[in-house]
C-alpha cells in the first residue's frame, strides 16, 4: 500500500478473500472484496477496515481496482503486486460467477 504521492511502500499479502457483487447498471458491475492481511501491522493505522473495489464491465472486463476503507474511497492505493493478487482472485473466483 502507499499513500498518493508518498514513497513509503508497504507490500501486503492478502488472505481469506471474499466478495460481494453489485450490478450498478446496464454497463457496470461493482465487486467489493474483503480480506485479511498476513501481517496486519503493515496496514496503515488510519485504516479501519481495508477492502478493495473492483469495477468491471458487464462482459467481465476488470477496468479499475481501488482501495477502500469501510466501503469508501480512501487516500491509499494498492501497489502493482497487491493489484495482481486482486486480479488473480477476480479471475479465479469472481469472473466465473458473472
């Protein structure tokens, strides 16, 4: 994780992932992913409940991954390796459901 504009990077490893799917409209699907981290001490103290919002087209194309705190956008963003973990989860667990 990193804060927008910061060079302080913390690489999180996700575990125990689960998701909910919300069909927003005829074009977009929101997938909210909840998870634990293997080392909770790496999660910034200001985050209460870290999660991810995956924005997907109706045909299953993953177009955006955003960090969430308690279901809302936050000042943090995921690193490329964290996004890759979420992409892999999406491809293996979520996309087949859509």
